[in-house]
C-alpha cells in the first residue's frame, strides 16, 4: 500500500505521469481537477458551482475540495493506496488531509515556466476518457479524435492564456509553499519533469525506488 501525492505546477505532466504510474503501481488515480471537470460536464450542482472559478484559473474553496477528497478516499479502491493528483493545493488542504489519511510520499514534478506555457498551449484532452494529448509532442492519430476511445479531443477552457497566467500565479502563491511543508516532514521526492515522457517515467521510478514497469 502506498499513498502518493503528485505536486507540481500546472502543465508539469502530473496527469500524464499518473496515467503511466497507475499501470506501474496498480493504484487508483484520483485527480481533483478531473473530478471537477466531470461535474462541470454533467452540469451537477458541484459543476455549476465551480465552473466559473476553474475557467478563470482560480482555486475552488478549501472546504468544498477537502470534503470531496475525504469522500473519495473513503471509497474501497482507495483503501489499498492512491495517487492523489492536484490535491492538496494549499496549506489548509494539506493540514486537513493529514487528519484523515497518512501520506507516504509526495512527488514534486519540477518544471520551469517556459515549458509549462508550451505544454499547456498545445494540450488537447479527450472529453470522454480524459486522455492527455499534445498538438506537437503527442497528437492523436486523427485530429480531434481520441485514439483510445474515439471521444472528442478538445482544448480545456482553463488553457486560455489569461487563465494559464492566473494558474501559475496561484501555484506560486498558494501551492509552491507545500514543497517546503512536505520537505520538512521528510516526505518529498523531486522529479525533473523537463525531459520527454518516457524519461520522466524513468526519473519517477528511480525517485520512488520502483524497479519494474
Ligand atoms: P488540474 O486539472 O489539477 O490542473 P493543473 O494542476 O493545473 O494541472 P494540469 O492538469 O493543467 O497539468 P498536468 O500537470 O496534469 O499536466 P498534463 O499531464 O495534462 O486542476 C484544474 C483546476 O481545478 C484548478 O485550476 C482549480 O481551479 C481546480 N482544482 C483542482 N484541484 C484543486 C484543489 N485541490 N483545490 C482547489 N481547486 C482545485 O500535461 C500537460 C501537457 O503537456 C499535455 O498536453 C501533455 O501531453 C504534455 N506533456 C506532459 N508531459 C510531457 C513531457 N514530458 N514532454 C512533453 N509534453 C508533455
């Protein structure tokens, strides 16, 4: 059992790596961003509440997000461990998490601003299965159509330039302090997220001491 957190700036590749890490570690991938996007697509009360906040690149309030994660981690599949991607994102969220789950490791995907802009500028996402593509680095075989499930491949509303700038600012102010928070607890491992995906997967495995794919 391993409870893992994926930390890093927007566009560092947390979702892409999580999709690979699910196969390596056989753990569920729990992404707060993906849960919010499904709620928005379903036009549920949660979705209606958070859509404008997310589109603007701001954070959903702590109370809503903490409750959501607490409920999700209580589900059976998360009892054997989890990969938590996009949570915590503030110190109060990290403190709340410590009250209902024990974190084993925090993987900090490290990437400077300029590749972040390049990655988010080209990101394309499947509306149906959530698979991440990139217009240049990893395009779907047929433009606009997901290779895996045939779903529509689209550009996220929060990947517009103004929202991306806001997300970077929010990351620096509210999320980056978690790096020190977890380093002081001896839980942080750093992974260089700048090379191509396979190399980042290799860096991740070395950082966690995982030998086999
Ligand atoms: P969320 O979905 O968590 O967004 P994020 O943290 O900004 O992360 P991203 O999904 O943008 O990037 P990623 O690191 O997963 O990169 P990806 O793998 O896609 O959250 C969205 C919003 O929800 C937030 O802004 C907030 O409003 C709300 N929210 C979520 N959690 C919250 C919380 N805890 N509290 C409050 N609000 C919350 O990769 C990016 C692109 O790069 C892709 O195109 C990919 O193909 C490409 N790529 C990936 N790796 C590589 C590589 N090694 N080389 C080249 N290209 C690569």
